């Protein structure tokens, strides 16, 4: 603020009084907020939604490009995604525990469908001798579920406003560990989509084997449906999303109960397993591989700690209770499934899942079998949808701290992080298709990112408790978090070493590359912030006006007589003294680039209007405060765009000014940051080129770019 005042003081020495500039405006800049009455011919119109809806108003074709192909694409997009929603449609939904449990635990509970099978697929390589190790390995995994669940209870207590792994690691371990955790989480969420859909499709093809050749096509189609649904703003809330999880819980509990009751009739004597070929010896390496594969059943345990604010008061207490329920259910379902596998002598098969085999033995091919398979497929697809909510959130947090492109900060028309959702879908489709939808091939890539995030998050919690030794029960909490971190580190190392050649190296490599990329992006943004920061000695000022020049700031041309539409669009020849001017300077922020554009515009001693777009009234007031601190030297108009659009509202506003005074030549002065390398363009807002393309077809509109070249 001090620098802004000093800069404003220097401007005040070379400019006429603010009242002179305001009185010189040849137009009325106040158009009444976000327009719903202006209907420009070139860019569509505004319509009000009918009926009760969370949106205040929708834009039917506000951003439709002028070209026929562009308009066609715009209409298709609106057909698929629906009309844009106002920012007022954002509602904070407080969930009660019975709804939060299925919504937030879908990812964790659904892993019961593939975690046990992933473990068995490894131990079966050792034949019958290998299968004997399945029970002790499963017991260790169940203990890990308990330990990690208890450790995340401490995380909820320490971060009652939501403490995901990235926040915890960044807060307690520093920038680099935080970025590593975020990279691991992104790999985790991509693999969640790929593995969940692969397992869901496998559940379908187990019941309907004729669909097996279309596995990749079905998986890609499901991902596209999830993509479109999430771009429309699908929310994980309410009974619609709770039903699949509860249906799966009931299905597996019924399966376990029926299987145990049947086994009780035989004195719990295990059914002999079929003869199995021995392809590997039962070594420590085989056991560790099976342990790492089976530990994927723990994925999603941290979801509740991320969403503490979504609970009803008292939030942290309800979140801890829900986490306890989830861990108990996870252990019961996991242990029950392993027990049935042992009692029924089931072994993994390529054409049918283990869960499908257990359901056939318990219920036959009747209605209950179909119910189990349908519930399994439904929760797996729901688990994939969970990643569509969490992955964009991690990217948003990274972008907010400067470690990811700023495009991931933008909330789309439907109040979701559209760019993050699209990136997740494309990455998941590529991996799913690359591995032909094979769940067992995807598992090795899964465990590394998950348990790397678990490990660093729990290590961060250990540091947190060491820093806050004055809090009650800090020693007990430290022990719980240290235990969870140690066990997670063991799984991470086991997965990284034993499955390195099976594909884990890909996950390790990608996490490393993402970390380096994030740090490089942060370095670029730091250099940009330093280059664009206001400094009194680096400010460009408009040239000193001559005495009496205030007269030149007043419009020299009287408003033209009303003309018909066709005449208004014509740009007839004018003499130089007949040309009336208005310079409009769109500003995103008050930095060196913006000040350079303002200085350029003011140096012509013609009427100048600064224009700022804000997504909310709060942001608008904040910018007005900055402008007042600077000195309010030039007229400012702030337009609130509730749909978060930039180009369309600017075009509408400028065209509306042209409708007020068709005789004026409106010069739009665009500050534009020019980067040194082509790859840096995606790190910056490309609004200036888009605005140039949109304004070019308008009559008597001149577009001028004021470049600000970033240093090398």
C-alpha cells in the first residue's frame, strides 16, 4: 500500500485533477452492472432462467464466437454442459454423518473389490504354499488400516478446517515435500479413475463375458460420461451418491454372512484349492510384493480428513466419528472377503473376479448374484467420480501457491474446476487404454503415489506435534502418527522396490518430473512477480500536460443524431478534427504492465476510462480500495461478472459504450505480458489475444497492445 501511495503521488504531479478526467468522459460508464437488458447483435443475448434454480441468471450465447463453426461448437457445448451458473449458485452443503459416510468413503470401501484380489494374484504364483501366507499378510494389512485410520483421526484434530496431505506436508515439512505429496496425490487420483473403472468394467464382464472384447471401449465411454457429468457440476452429495455405497456394503456383508453360515455347516473346514502351477518360490520378495499389492485396499482413507468443513457442527468431532465407522467397515469387509477366499478355496482367474466367484458360490447365478455385481460396479464408478472432485482441488491448491499454471485456478461456467477435470479425464483415458483396462497391470502404478502421500503426511504430523508440545495428549498423537507414517513408509518402499520393474518405476519417474516441473513453474512466477511489482523508480508516467490542456480532455464532438441500424454500422470517412476519442484500459491488477498501459492512454490527453472485471462484489470492492489508495486519478468502472467470464463481458461493455456514442472511436489499450519462451505462454492468462479477436469485427473499435517483456 505504501508503494501504491508513492506511485499515486507521482502520477498526481503530472495529471489534472480526477474531477477533470471524470467530467471529460463523453459516455456514461455506469451501465447498471452485469447486463441483462443489453442485447448485442454479434454476441448473443442474456436470458433469465425460468423457475426456481440456484443460478440468478444464465447467458444463452454470451461467449459464442462470431464464426459459424465457433457458434456451432458453442451451442454443442451448451447442450452438453448446460447454461452457465452465477457465482451465487455456490452453496456450502453441510452433511450429516449418515450421508457423509458413503459419499466420502466410496474410494476406500470400493478397494475391497480389487485389493484382496491384487494380493492373491501375487501369492498364487507360489502355489498352495504361497496361498498359506495370504491370511498373515491380510492380518498385517488390516492392522495397517487400523493404525493409519487412527493416525488420520489425529490429523483431523490438528487440522479441524481440513488438512489434506498436501496442506499438512507443506505446512510442516516445507515446500519441496509438499510438492512431492501433491505429485503423489495427482498420480493417486489418476490411477483411482483408471483402476476403479477397470475393476468396474471387469465386474460387468464377469457377469456378461460377451462384453470382454469391448473392455477398453466401455472404460473410455464411462470416463467420458464421468467427464461430462462433472463438467456439468455433478456434486457428491445426497442420497443419489449414498445409495451405491450402502448397496455395496449390504452386498458384501450379505455375501460374507452367507458364506460364513455355509462354512459353519461344514465345521469351517476350508475347501481344497485346485492344483496350482508353481512359477515362483515363496520368498521374502514374493511376500513383500503381495503385501504391497494388497495394501491398495487402503486407498482413500484420507478423504474424510480433507473434507472436515463439509460436516455439520461440531465438524471435527463428526468427521472423526465418520472416519472410525469407515475404518471399521473397511476392516470388516476386507477381512471377511479374505476369510471367504480361504474357506471356499477360491483363486484368481483371468476371466472372472474373486468377488464374482464368491458371489456365485454363495448365491448361484440368481438375482442376488446380479445385485452383488451391480453394486460392485456402481461403487467402483462412484469411487472414480470421487477423484474428479479431489484431483482438481489439489491442482487448485498448487496453482494458488504458484506451483501449477494459473488456468487451474479458474472456476468454469458450472462452478467446477473445468481445466483440472479435463486433464484428469485425458490422463486416465491414456493410462486405461495403454494398459488395455487390465486391473492387475495398473496396480503397481497405484501403490507408490498413495503411500508416498501417506508417509509424508504422517511425517508432517509428527513434526506438527513436536512443535506443539503444549497441547493435550500430544505424545499419544505423536505415537499414532509416527506408527502410521512408519507403516506407510514400509509399504511405499516395498511397492517401489518389489514392483519397480512391473511399472512402479513409471510412477516414481512421473512424480519426480511433476515435482521438478512444479518447482520450475514456481520459479517462473516468482520472477514474474518481481518484474511486475510496483516500484517508484520503475514507473512510467504520462507526459507532463501543458497549461490549459484540460480543455482537450472534454469531448470536442457533439453526440451524433440517432441513426438507423445500417448507418450505425458504416464507418464513413471523417476529417481529423471530427474524430472523437475514448480510450478504454482493461486492468486485471495494478502492476507495472497495467501502469504502463494507463500511462500510454493518459499521455494522449483524451478521455480515459479504466475497466476492471471482478467475479464477486467483494473482489470488486477490494480493487476499488487499491484504486483509491493509488489516488483515483482516472475514471474507473468495475464490472462484476458473476459467471466468471472475462472476454464476453468486456466485449459487451465496450459495444454498449459504442451504442451510446456511435460517432466515437473507442481505443482499447490492452496491457500484455510477453514471455521469452513458447512453453511459458500456458502459464499466463491469454485474455489479450482472445479480446483482440473478439473486438476486431466491431466498427470504430481500435485495439492497441502495450507489451511488457519479462526479463530472461
